[in-house]
């Protein structure tokens, strides 16, 4: 698989120097959290798929390698990804590929839907604490699949999936995607209730409908799928990445300045924009996105993460970092992943005043941060540490920077284009 010019396994470090106000224009890539699922959905039909706006990131490369292992032809030129799906694939996702990212579990639904068989290693990915896949399996069992587990693998089989009503106990994004992709080829009608409502779910539904699927209600809490006998390969453009857009907003909020973010869709980030406005950021729409402006010091606010349309858990490290130098005391409550505060120790090394207890973090804004050697524990926390380094005295050296390359197409280069002092660095 061909990928971008920046090594996706990444340099070991990102160096960040104290930077002035940011200015200029930056364009966001297609959403990582959509592109990976569209790649999995391509398993539902034979033929050549063309997916545009796909970012050059490690997770896309790894998903491509997983599909190649199954027999799919995968190539990427610029932002255009081509998938050549054969009539028969090997319905197995081995450990050495699945362990790299949790998103790989979403091949389970398409494989069962089209081939009636799947053998998937228990997924890995970012370490946010325990994130069971029981909802995926229970929902697929309600559609008729049976599962066995042994030696770290989940094996699923079904003669044919049958449409039914599935009520999710929690609006899990991954479970919604797996069930949606499985149900599109099931017999009869499937109704998925209490599902995830993220823009990436709606993007997946648009993709499936273009293939010939019959999906209604994506973006709401109830999705109805009328099963069809077959699907066909299509072309599609990925929805813009709202998490990447939020990262550049946070960078401006931290360092100050004015930046146009091309591709940002305010309607996908309404609750986040409410909170950022409360903190003192100004936004104005443009023809192609929005402009963010920040002057002076931020104001502290309280924030709770919730499933969409609430403030996404992926935004949380960026918000905590902004609050680290804001005026006052803010409380951030994490309601999605209990282990997502692990990066706070790295901000403490930089001089932040944060106390985390259970699902809550109390952030007392300090006048300034200090550059230090820190470590990126996951994608979004790594980006947040880069943002923190923009205002820290001295130099910040962020280790395990390969995490950042999993989710961002050249975050460093884009920040440099806005005037930031950021660079890649090798060990030693």
C-alpha cells in the first residue's frame, strides 16, 4: 500500500518551542474515524472502490494491510484510496494487525454479512481502560450469528443474518457501525435503537446507500435497515475530520492568533463551539469552513464528555490543556472512557495544576507552563501535549510521537505553516 511522505511509523519525538500567535490557513483531512469504517464496509461488495479525502496516517495504512491480508488490493495516491475487493476474501484478521488499533473490529459485521464467517483477534488500540466488545457480539447474535472464543480469537458464523430489532444498552459507535454493516445484507428489516449519532455514522450510511443499501435514520437514535441481496462498488468522499479541526482550534486558543480552518463543519461540533466560546474563542463562518480567533487569556469552564451530540471524549485532552493556562478553575468530567486521564501526569511535568479523581479532573489555571520531556500515551493526548508546548517556557520534547501520526496527517507541518515552532526529531 502506498502512503504519504511522512513516515507513518513516525519519528520518535516531536520538539515544540514556545511560539507566538498563530496565523494563516489550514485544511483538515477526511475523518479518520470515518475512513477506517468505509474501508471495512468495502468488504460488503466485490469491485473497485474509490474513496477520496482519505488521510495519510498510520491507522489507514494498518487497515489497508489488514484488508490486503484478506486478499483486497489497496493503493493510495494523494488523498485517493482505491480498494479492489475480490469475490472471495479470507475472512480472518490476525493478531499482529488487529492489535495495533481497535477500529479493526468493525470488519466483523461486513464479513458475517457477506460471507457468514469471520475469525478476528481480540482488538487492541489506544489504552483508555477496559472497552469491552460485548455489545458488538450480543447485537450480532440477535441477528443470528454465533460466536466462540479461543486463544485470543473470536470466531463468528451464521448461515444467514435475519433482520430484527436491536436495542443497544449504550450508544456505542463501534457497535452501531458493526451492526449497521451486518444488517445491510440481512434478510428483512433491522431496527437499531439507542445507536450512536456521530457524523461518521451518517457518512457510513451515505456510503452504504450509494452501494445499494437501504438505510434510514442515520444521525438519529434509531436506524432502520431494509436488507438487500447484494451491493456494488462505488466512489465516495470522506466527511471532514472534526477532531482534527478541534485540534487547530485548541492550538489557536492556546497560542492566540487567527486561523481559517478549511473543511471544518460547525454543525458537527456545536457543543464544542459553545464551550470554546465560553472560554473566549471567537468563530466566524467562511465559504469553506470557519475562522477561529483568540486574544488574551482563556476563561475556565466546566465540561462533561458525552456521546454525540455532546462534547466528544476525543476533545477532552485538548480542553484540559486549554484549561491548564486559563483564568480560574474548571472541572472536566469524563463519562465515556474511564482511563482517559492518564496523560495528565505529563501535563503536571510541565507545571500544570490538575487533580484527577475517578471520572473528574479539577484544573486550576496557571500563569505559564514549562517545557519538559513528556510522553504521548495516545493519539489525542499526544496532540494535546504538542498544543501545550506552544506556550511552555523552553522546549517540550514529546516521546512516543508515533501515536500522533496514527491520527493526524502532518500535524507538525500544518502547525509550522501557521507559525508554530514544531519539528520532528529522532532519538539522540
